[in-house]
């Protein structure tokens, strides 16, 4: 499971959040997008004990993080 926290994303970041939510947002698909007041333009991606802070936004790094950790928590060590 990857959780993406946001507050006031830039336009490119908001577009990526929409894309990721559409791509992986179905129940049990492994990505949750959730508001977190106080972050401003920063996005934080979290997967168990790993985090990635994006400020400025980097869509390639965010996509790589999702690919690396989505579905690979302790409950599903191999996807």
C-alpha cells in the first residue's frame, strides 16, 4: 500500500494525483490519495517504513516509488 498525502498541489502534481488515483484507486489496488493540511505544495508518498517527499514535484520519482512499493508490504512480500 502506498499512501500519497497532499495539501495544495501544483497543477502538474494535481494532474499526476488524478492519474495515479484513476490508475490505482480502485479498492484494494494499492494506492490511497489523502489530504493532509499544512503540506502546501509538498507531496509525501509513504509505504510502510519508506517515504518520499516531493518538493518540488517530480512525477518520475513518484511513479518509480509507486512501482517499487505498491503491493509489496509485509502482507504481500512478492507481487
